[in-house]
C-alpha cells in the first residue's frame, strides 16, 4: 500500500495510506495496454463564477494527485464560456486556492477562451457536415420541443435548413446582426433519444456580455457541453475526470470529438463530495454573500477554501481529508467531523501551544505575595521537541475557565470546587478556600491557597490530584477578540426542498467573546496557528491589529470522529 503523493514539502507525514480505487485501476489498465502511449494528462477545469469550496478540493487533489503519481501532467483550465457570470476576482481566487493547496500546474494555465476561434471553426465544420443547424426557437420553445422522459421530442421547424443557409446565419450571428436569445446553433442528433442531452443540444447562443479576457470580440459563446470535450482534446488530455452528474453528458462529448475526428480523451466520473450540514452549491453560496448572511466568500463559516484558510484550516489537513474519503461511483454523505478530525491531526503537529481563557473567571491566590511575578517554563509543542519552551508569567491574580469551577460539583467532576486541590499547569497545586458572589448570587471570584513546594506542578510528597487546569495571569493577560464558530447550517436545506435554504441557517454560528491570553501571542501575524490548551485551535484573523487582536477558533479539541472510530473498533 502506497501513501498519497505529497504536493508540498513535509506533507507526506500527514497523508493517509491510500487504497486503490477504480480510477487508478483504469489508468493502470490503460498504461498496461499502451493506450495514450502510456501518457497520463489530467486537468482541473473550474468555471470562474465563484470561489472554490471543499468539494473542489477533492477534485483538485484527485486530478493533480493522479498526474503526480503516474509521472504525468495536470492543467489548470478555466471554463470561461459564460461571461455574464464570470469575474477576474474569481479567476484570481481560484489560482490562489489551488496554489495554497500545494499544487503546481507549471506553465499549463489555460482558458476555454484561448480556443474560441478553434471552437468556432469546429462548429462550422459540423454545419458543413450537415450535423448542426441554426434554430430560431426561443429557449422556452426549445424546452417544450424536447419532450419528456417517456415521450420523444419534436423536431425544430428549422432543423432542415440547408448547409448554405446555416453557414450564412451562423456567420451573421457572430457578426452581431441578431438580438440576444433570438437564435442558437444546435447539433442535429436525435430528438427521440432516451438521453435528453442528445436531443439536438444547443452549441452556441447569442450573448452580448463583455468577456474578462476577449472583451467584446465575441457576441456568441459556446455552451459548456460543446467546449468540454474539445478543450480536453486540444490540450491532449488523456483522462477527463468529472463528477457523476456529467455521466449522462458523456455520450454527447463522445459524439462531438468522434464526428470532428479529433483526439478522444477518456471521461471517467466519480462521486462529488457531500458533507453533513454543509451547503456546496456555488449559486446558494453566492446568495449568502450577496444578501449579507456572511461577511464574504472568505467568511470563516463558509465551506470555501478561502474561508477555511482564514479560519485556520491547513492545506495538509485538507489533503489528508481528501485522501481519506477516496472516490467511488456512488454519491454519499461524509460526516463533517471527519474533516475536522483531519484538520485537528495536522494542527496537533504544527500549532504552538499557549494558554488562553475564553470565558474568564477570576482566581485570587490569597497566600501568594502581592508583588511577586514568577516565570513558569511551558512546552511549546509536545509533538515537536524542537519547538522548545517558553516562559509564562504567574502572579497572585489569575483567570481560569468558568466551566472549570463548580460550587456544588456533580459526581465525577474533578476540577476546582470548595475544598478541592487541583494542579495549575506548569505552576502549583492550589486549593479552593472560598468564593465571592454578586448581588444575583453569581460567582465572580474564587479564592485559593497554593502550596509553594509544588512549583512546576509536582508534589515532593508524591500526592496526586485528578485535574490539571490552564490559567492566565491577570496582570499580564492580553485581551483578544475570540470568534467562536459553529456550523453555518443546522441542516443543509436539501431536507426541506419546499423551504428556502436560508431558513436552515444557524443563528448561533458565530459568537464573539473577549478572551484572556498569555502575552506570548502579542504581535502574532495573521494566519498564525495556536492551540489554546484544553480549549481548541485558533488562528489569528486578517482583521487582527496590535490594538485589537482577533482570533478565530478553527476546531475544538473534542473529536467526535475519534470517538466514532473508537466505538467501531470496540464493536469489532
């Protein structure tokens, strides 16, 4: 069993073992028979009409990973055939995201618009072969003529135009003589085909929209179904890997390249990624941005790669996740907790440890000197001895997490409570001696005593305590804005097709708190990763400033997927 090829230095250690899959088996068989001369050439072809999301990451890792494994090539090609929905912003974000994931297309950055002249010539060729015609039906009329799954479609009244008339009309379409939507170029195939995609599909439509690369050179644009196979053919793609929704389109793609007599890539379909409680429709994600449900495409609650990057997800963790879920021929649902588990595994290796208190409760050590400050030695990362240690200030007044104290503790509660002794990490044993409450009876302050002989967290007499708690010195703590994220959706919205999907938004998806954090985080650059010990993993947000540090919680320390795995092992 091999390991997933590492797209970036040091990633091999975080890649999961890779079992074989049906796509790899197809490529192995093709290479053994000499198909494509043993070449493997894939591509990732996003449409620049939105930001990439975690579903695209699966395709990116698959296409670039297979090319790398077999010593081949992978192109990045933009499907920019619909200028009314495409923007340079999306192109730039996609390039940034693919690079961030750790992949390199070298000099093979292409656009479908690079091939507009050739696509036009091929359309003319099909007209001359009697296999394409100009149709005057409107879009609604074309839909009406297509028929139903159980009844054949009806021929367009313009289907039998002769070659000369079609060539003339198509040239005039290109010249801009006709209004938008008034005419299309359609393929003459079979209006009775059981496959709707073969019922004289549209190849070109009239669309006056300025293209981000070709400007106003064109007022007709090819449909994706026409451009798809031809662009692959031009680039010499061997294995055109698509998600399952394109399976019914494959006969059409094959028809085009076969009737044009050009290089014929092999299309292979695999399952798209579906995550629990996650929306992966670009159209719906765009609506969330446009209507202000989120702060932008890179909102840390969004499933976009830019949002995940801002939240603190690592490319290594995402690649590990994509390696784990594999590929199949059946669409299914993946637990979001598996993604978090993969991110957590990588962060455990690379994130610096600090102590931070998100819901602070004051602790006063009554027998500690008022004017004394000590420096306790703390480990920066127990998973990486080379990370060394740091000094953490300790003083008379501290903060602990509010949940780490119970005045009336339940059974099996081992943290701080009246009369109980606990360990303060890297510091001393302390015992709760009293509490201070406000007028409403809420605990505002805890009083404790400490044992000076336990410095460093160990008792010379060998006595043990059942709980170790993190803390922050009140005099040295830095106030940071902690953004605590939960799932953006309570459900995906697909469960209630008659209900607007925004009704499933989680109103508690973002909570903002003022956390107290040790001073070592002062001045940390945006993107810096930390584990707040016993709390979770955090990332410095791009909004962070010296006067107002902002930290996004990436994932908690609690690992639901690890519990699932443990339960499964116990059953076995």
